[in-house]
C-alpha cells in the first residue's frame, strides 16, 4: 500500500501499481488484479487534492493515469469487458491531459488502439495510433510502443506493406531510445517498456494476422528466448508459436510448445489468453496424433477446452 503523506507519494503510488502489475505477470486471477488497480486509482484520485505542491499533484495524476491504463488493458484483454476498458482509458486521458506530461496521452492512445483491435475495429485502431503519434513528441520508446500497435492494426486489415513498415520503424525507434529520455511510466522497472522481445512477439503476431505462419516462427522463438519471466505474456507467445507450428504442419512440436503454459493460462482466467490457447488447439486438432490427443486431455483437465 501507499500513502500520500509519505516522503515520496508519487514513487509510492507507482510502486504499488508496479506490484499489482507484477501479480498479473505472475498469473494471478485477472478479476482480482483489475479490482486492485481500480481501487488503487480511486485512492490516488481521492488524495490528489491533498497534494502539497503542484509538482506532486502532477505526479499523482501521472500515477493515476498509469493505474487506469493498466486496468483498462486488463479489462479488455483479460476480462473481455470492452466498455469498461473504454471508460478507464477515458479517465486515464483526463488525468494525462491535466498532468505535466502530455506524452501520456500517446500511451493512452496506444492502448486504445489495442482495444480497438480486439473489438474488431482495425480502422479505429489505426486512427487511435495515428493520434498517439501526435503526442509522442518524438520520444523514441513511446513512438515504438505506438508503432507496434499500429503494425498489428494494419495486419488485421491485411495491409502487409504498412504493417511490416511499422515493425521496421518500431525497431528503429527502439534503437534510438536511451534511459535519459524514457518517461518514468514507460521505464523498464514498470514492466511496460518496449523491448526487443516485445517487438519480436509483435512481429510474430503480425505475420499470423497476415496468414504467413512460416514467417511467424522465427520472431516468436526469439521473443520466447527474450521473455524475462513474464508468465502471463509467455502464454501469448507460446500459444502464438504453437498456432504457427500447427499451421505449417508440425503438430507435435506445437503441442510441446503449448503444454508448459496451460497451468498459468487456467489460473489467470484471462479471456484472450484462453482464446489463444484454444486457437492453438484448433490448429493441431485435425492431425489427431498421440501428442494432440494428449493435449486434448490436458485442456480438459485445466478446463481450457472450448
């Protein structure tokens, strides 16, 4: 927990958000994680009026925005609650606009773009990412975060040229980033920063969206090797790689890749992570090998079968 009367209330508020986010990465139930984030954002909001200075007030607004953005991401990705996510992103945007760092608006738009992708509105996702780029103020790491979301939106639309161009631009922006110009809310200790593994994972997802599973395998393998113990994100990477392998005719390898993440996929109660696992199952089910039959039984055991 944290207190506005602490020596550094901004750091305290952000540390608690980071702690809750860490619970999500460890595979704790999504509903509990979301509840903690929403209550934390409300606690921050209730204490902003008590801030001893304008600088502290601005910092608390940034911290509230960070908590709300994370809550919104949990809402749509893990709970399938798109309307709730929309409201949380709007509240985060309000905080961002009243803080002293308008670049936060770009991060809100990046997450709005992701929401639009998962509610099957890729054109809106592109528009949201375009708006986000207007707020990055050429910050390299934030630009990379927005660009990778726009890449996926273009891929959903079947626009290979724009999708791959945005992936290339994401990598270039990431190479230009330095710790000195990285916003506190996008720093590595908050586990929200773009890194090589995240970019590789997005490239793999883009290739899958473009129905090019052969091209997806290599970047997804690189992303798995780079993943620093984020168990929830590992579900996505393992499932995507399993989907790609199944689609190119390697069902037994696909099963081997998917099996290790089933326990965490079950514990998170995440709508999208469960959907990814089921998509991987559909990719290998037609082969009917001993490995795929074993996977079927394991999915039933963890209540992950469709």
